[in-house]
């Protein structure tokens, strides 16, 4: 018999209010049986028609003829062959691209090392430079079968930015006197710092403390001269180009609301550029409220036929005060710890980071932990032990992604930094799995409002419980927009999640989701054909072995609809499938 057992736990029939809408969410567990890792010709005994079997065989023939990879990322494919299903890294990696890694060869090495998303900081370099990098990444994706998404990071309001005019960092000596001015001039002047915003000194008093980059150097304001400030260095250090300044009075941050928009004219020009070049993510800097996020999302959706995700950066006190509404409005969050550490005391950063990650997981939004993860590797080939512990802690907290900034953009050891992230995150994920820490993720907040969404949410919660309890090797989800793939990821299952989609923008967006391996493939409305097609193609590549079991979740709406919707969880044991 083809089917030895077929256990169905059914919610029942639900008559929709709209007779033109029908949906079916489905979960099944399928062991893969073949002669070892060798490719064997399937009999397709469980396909309902010869046409379905023929469609699968045509796809396999095309794979053999053209050497296609199922829309499968070549790097993940190699990692899968080397480590097996349960050895795949689940925490994603974002690398900032800069002058140290902008050649095609260096970009390829970062991608081979595991870079999932390439970040372009629009504060630096020219439009032509950014265009060149984006096109190189797209060429590599096409030529090398990579799946690297592109993110642009807006400059944001520059009211807190100052620059000494030198191309490199400048040492600041104790008791030296510096002039901070809004006067514009070319090049640099001794002991003079240019402020980006003319009103940077409004509300500042003599005796206030001026802090550079959260403590890289500190000054005391000793005189106000018009809009300028004359300051004496009280805590010597290093002054980087385009540094961020903040003011403190009696040890407390001086809060000032300048009423400037979140996005400047340059930001809007950069966003237009990103849309035209087909980027996958736009990160908003210095977000203060949810309205600005919603406004940008609406603007982008009206301008682009592709789905471009908008991320909000949490990097100031205002964004923390409105954290939940900003997370809810956005498509994802970046914890910009460097700038955040300017606005809040340093000792609060670890707690705030964990809170942000928890809120993002509750609201099902991917979260990136960024800034100074491996800061010493900007200059040295090995990280400090404290930095490795910091990376491991972010992984332990189940952040979706980790981000390198200067380590990859300007440091000579970017590829080594990627390797450190890879090793540290893989080791911590293994420990979490061995300690069964996923059980600590119970009690997720219900998100769905409609019956359809609530059922989908519960199916994904149950599917992850089943996958963990049954010890399956992988979860397969078939999805158009990636929603159920993200719900599965939210629960942080033990096995990896293979998200099969026929939408390229969905594939690139899922690159940021924890534990999700997005795969581009043509999908039909028939469940059995989709399952047969993908299992055969993956088996043909030698990426699964005898006895591997997968749990299958569907997130597709059939083209031929009826007035009845059916939601079910099925557990199947298909003993002769694909023999």
C-alpha cells in the first residue's frame, strides 16, 4: 500500500461569507525513502494523474539539461551537503558593503561565507558607487546562483552629526580646546568641527557635557559664541569622521525636539534610486514614530510592483518610547546599538536589546542586531572573547540576523569576521537545540484578527510543536507571500524551514527570517504535485538522504475556488512514496 497510515485532525467545514474565496491550510509529515543518496527514478504512485507525474519528470529533465538549482541558493546547498539538514545555520548575516569589499571578487567571497543581505549605507559614497555595487550583487546572484538580498540604509535626519573634515579618525587630547560650528567650509581646520544642522546648539548651556559617539571623546561647553560652541576636552579619545554628538546635563541626556522630518530630501532621492534598482529592503534611520514608517510603506507600494520591505531602526530615545507601535507598523527592525548607546546609559543596552527582540518575535517581525558586534576586527584579525560572547548572546535571544558594519565595510578582515559570525552562531544554535530552549518560546501573542489568520497562526504553532516532538528533519512550506513561513520562523523550530515560493520578491524578503531557506520554484494549485516536484528535485541534488522526514505546510489559495473553506492538520506516513 502507498499509504500505511493517515491521521487527520480536522477543524471542520467553514462556510465563507464571500463565496468567491476559499483556502486550505494543510500539514503533513512525509518520510523520504530512496536507495541511500542515489537518484532513483520515481514511480509517482501517489500522484493522481499521469499528467502530474509527467510535469515533475519534465522539471527534472530541465534540471538535468540546464543544471538549474531549483532557485536554491548555491551557498545553502553547499552547506546542506556538508552539514546535513539539522546542521544548517539559522541566524542570518547582514554585511555592510564599503570600500574594503566592493569588488566583485570580494562580494563573492562574502556571499560564499554566508552573507544573506548586503547593506549599503547611503551616508557614504556616491550614487554611481552604490549603483555599481547593486549591479555586481545581482550579477553574482544570476551567475553563481546566490540569493543575496540588497538593503539600502537611509541617512536620516543629520541634526546630530558633526564632522572634523579629515578622511580618517583624529586623536583628541585632554584639555585641548575645540570649536563646534555650523559655518560651512571646505576641507578641515585645526581644532574645528562642522555641525550638519545650524540649530545644533539650541538649548545648550555653558557647563553642559558634549559627548561624541556615545563616549569616544567628551567635552565641556565653556563658551557660547552665537550658534557656535567652544569646548574643552575632558575625556580624551578618538574623533571619527561624521560622528554623532549628544549633550548631557548633570549626567542626564538633554532632550531636544527640532521638529524635522524623519526623511530628508536626500533620503527621498535615495529611496527613488533604490526602488528603480530593485532593492529588497529600505532601512529608515532615526525613526521617531509609526506614522513615518506607514507613510514610507505606502509610498513604496505605490511606486514599485515588487514587494520592498521597510525596516525601522531603533536608535534613539523617541523610538524606544514608541517601540511597539513602530514595530507593528514596520516590516522589520534594526537594533542600532551604537547610536542607541548615545541616548541611553550603556548599562541599559543589554536589557533594551532583549526587550526589542522579544517584542519583534511577539509581533512576528524580523529583527537585526547591529553595531560593534566584532568592532576590534576593524583592525585585528581575531575578535575579543567578549565580542564572541556578545554575538552568542544575540543568537541565544533568537535575533533573526546579525549585522557587520565597519568590520566588513572598511576593515581588512571582513571575510574572517563573517566566518566568526558563522561559527559562533552555529555553535550557540546547536547548544540551544540540545538544551531544548525552544520550549521557552511558548505563550506567543495572538496576532490574527480574522478567522482565516487565526487558524493559519494556530496551524503554524501546532506544526512547529509537531516538528519538534516528532523529530522531523525539515519543514516544507509552500507560500506566495511568505506569511506562514514567517509564522513558522517566529516559533524557532529545531528543523530548518524550506519556503518554496514562485515570487522572487518573497524569496528575497525571506532571506532575513530566522531558519528560513527560501527556494524559488514554479508552484501549481495541486498540493501533491508541489510536494512531489520539490522533493524529487531536492533528492536529485543529493540534499536529502534515506529516511529523512519532512513536515509540510501549505499557504496557497487554489485558483478554482468554491464556497467552502477547509482547515486541517494531517499527519501522513507515505511508505512507498517516490520508490
